[in-house]
C-alpha cells in the first residue's frame, strides 16, 4: 500500500539504546527521542502528523515519495528480526512496534 496525503499507514518501532528511548516511523524516516518510551511515541505521532500536514500544504503534487521513503537499513533489519519466525535477540530493549494508520 502506498501512502497518500489522504490515507496510508506507517510502521513504527520504539526501542531503548543506552539511556534513551527512540521512536521511529520507518516510511517517513522520522526519529524522536525521550527519557520515556511513551513520550518518544507521542512525539513521533505529533511529528508524523506535522509532516503529513506540511506535505498537504505544499501540495506535494502527485509525487508521494516523501510519504513512502526507503527506511534506514538498521531499522529495516530490526523490523524484520521482530517479525521473523525465529526472532533474533536485539541489542535494544523494544517497548513496542506495529503499524499505525494515518
């Protein structure tokens, strides 16, 4: 499914690296950080909303590449490992992951 300004979805992962929690929106290449996983995730949702609203304001023409970016390989690998039939132990503490609709 391709994201458009009116509908779509994005994969997200919230994980801890060191003392910091990170929330990643893979299709938008947005990363937020905080001291608490819930705050990182809420910041991510706000950033995604702002990103989509900005895209709508500039009327991204018919080029939806900004809404369907190729994510960083490290995050893709982490996503794959989380969904593997034989999950590989991650060096990160995972708080949550899933797909959110926009």
